[in-house]
């Protein structure tokens, strides 16, 4: 399988420069060996803007005229809507019913057409739009250009903390972890890269353990509050993780909630449950991780106001 390379990621970094925020590494007051990479500070509130911007930048003129489509629980949809609007490209986002209302509204605010469908129909609906309108499908994670864009986070981590020992990355569909692990291992082979995912959506851990793609059904993964991590890996992302990831740690719902509250109160960041999973691994599963200078990627901050309020007073 044709995997993304460091060259691809560096090319993506050149394309997205000035179009996305180069997020800082924030030291924490409670752990002298922990830094946070707050992708929640992106204009659309998540790391997804990197991959979407890179993918849109790679469109031909004919593809730009016909527009783009994706399926997303919200964060990738917002990112693609933002990138498409900036490039004046028509955009349709297929969103599964039950996604946070704040994410749905933000996609609409960015000017994209929104189609709400049952979760099991998200991909088939997007493929129908491709067939009927000729739009280009830009998947949330199963795409080399998207993975390369997400990998720019890894470039920045090594540039800002060359002596980093451990990088923790949330795992859903695997685009973020694939890109970050690819970049980190190419630039700093001794750095250990671990994924973090909810125990209620631990299909990536099972896939790596068995050596083949394992897909958990929606009824099973829907139990986690980390809605951005309910999706399963693709063959492409599994191939990247098998090549570059050192392991995966799972965390409970209580640990996700506690980490979210911790980040809101102690780091003063707006964080969604999916974005808190890597920090939860550091807080509650240190025995399962290597010691040393650690960066936890906060993948997003598009959280329902009620969830944020509950975290703030927890």
C-alpha cells in the first residue's frame, strides 16, 4: 500500500502555511514533563482544518468548479466547509443524525449544504452526491492528502520540542494518528508514538492486536461520549499505524470526563471529550506508557455548551 511519506507531509505544510494556525506547545502546571498541542485553537476548533485545507489545495480547476462532499460527525465537515469557502468551492457535508447540534450549526454557518442522515447511511449518501453531481469526495481520514495535512502536527511538535520522548494522539478513523506517527518517526525515530482511544470504541487497538481491520458496529461505539472517535480505521490508516505506531492505550468514560474537566479548569482550554482522550491516557494510564517528555495532542474543542458547563464545575 502506498503510504504517506515525510516528503508528502512537508509539501502539505507548504500548502497550508498561512491558512491554518501553527498551534503552540503549552507546558502544564501539574506535570513538568507534559506539554499540550491545542488544535482546539484552529479557526474551526479542530486539527481537521489541516487535512481539509491540503486536500482542497490539491483539487484541479474542474474539480473546484464541481465542488466537494464529505461525510462527518462535525469536525471534518466544519473544516472542509471552511477550506472550501476560502477557496470558493461549493461544499456538501453529510452528517449522521445525533451529532452535536453545535457542530451541525457551525457547518451551516460556514456556508456548506448539510444533509442529515441515519449514521449507517453517511458514506452511501456522500457517494450518491458524487455520482449525481460530480463532486469530489474528501473523506475524513481515508485519504492520503488528508493524512499528510494532519501529519504537519508532527512536524511542529519535533520543531518545538526536539527532545520529545512520547507523543500521545487520539485515534478514531486514524487520519490524525497516521499522519503524526509518520512525521514523528521520520524525524525522531526514538520518540514513542501512542494512540489513545475510548474503551467503548477500542476497534483500533483490536485491529492492531489481530493484524487485520476490525470494525465495531455503531451501536457499540455510540456509547462513548467521544463522538469524534466513534469511527473505525480504514485499511489505509491501519497500514500506517501498523508501520509507525508503538501502541494504543484505552481510557474509560469516567477518565475522559475527568480529563476534560481537568483541561478546562487547569489548562483553561475549551476541549471536547474526543480531544481530552490523549490527556486522559497520561493522567490515568501512566504505567502503560513510556516515561519522559510527553506531548498530548488536544484534537478539538467543538463541545456542546452543556457538556462544557458540566466539565467546568465538575
